[in-house]
C-alpha cells in the first residue's frame, strides 16, 4: 500500500487525564490494522502508568495529563509516529513530558525496533554514533552527560528521507533544551539498510 493509510483520532478521557492517539482504519488486512492499533493503545497506556508513578506526590497533589500524537511518515507502506504525554503534579515547579514512537510496516502490522532497520552484523550503530557526535559538536548541543552512543533499543522515528534519533528530557541535555533530536539522512546509512524495510522504502522511493 503506497498511499497514506486512513487515520482517525481515538481518545482516553477521564478526570485529570486527556489522551489522544491515532487509530488506523479501513485497511485491507484487518489483522495488520488490529496489531497496529493494539500496539499504539498499549504504548499510550504505558505512558499514562509511567507518568502516574513518576509524578506521584508526597503532598498528595492531583496529577493532570495530556497526551498527543504526531504522524511523521505515512506513505510507501510505512507509518511512523510519535506519542507524547505531559503530566503536572502540584506544587511542582514544572511538569514532565514523555516522548515515544512507533514505526510500522502497514502491510503486515509489524513494528520495527531500530536494529531491525539494518542488516544483521552491519556497522549501523557506529555510523549513527559518529553522526550524532558530529551534530553535538557542530550544533554546540549542551550536554549534562557524555554521549556514550545509542542504546540497542534507542527510540527513533522516520521523517521523509531521514532517520531521527532522539533522547528523553534530562537524558542527555538540560530540561530547557527540550528533546534532543538528531536527524540522519538515509543516504548516510544506505550501505547498512535492509532494502525491504521501512528505511529501504524511503531510500528507494517505492
């Protein structure tokens, strides 16, 4: 399926919590559609639980949450999206936002971890690490911890012909910097990419 998949907005709204997430519909493969929607909803649920635990206040203040999403790629049989969840508990100085992402093969409903985008045994991690280190230097990114390289399960999303690797708040940079994001051209990683995978489709334009 080369064209964008139909998306509607689902919601989970209860007192103090208002979370919106994408829901795929109208696909010819009902199983793939069900798998994608189940994974998206499950991720939204995990984020709510994580925020509730992290934001628990000894003063007993109420926690409010707002969850949103963004579609990053919806073409060529690839759906890549982010889900964010902002939570605030009084009387904290500020709230906290979580960011998560998912990238799917629309035909099968399979979601891809970062390593699955690349050929087994290839040096994709070293290439990504080198690109991020260069961006940190070129952009003068303020660090609160040395960059030790990406994790095996490093979060990412695909936007057009770029792989965007990102880190959580406080993980690499000060809170005021926001989410540190590092876009890497698929052409930089071309020799490592699985051609039939999501990045390969962006690269080939098929």
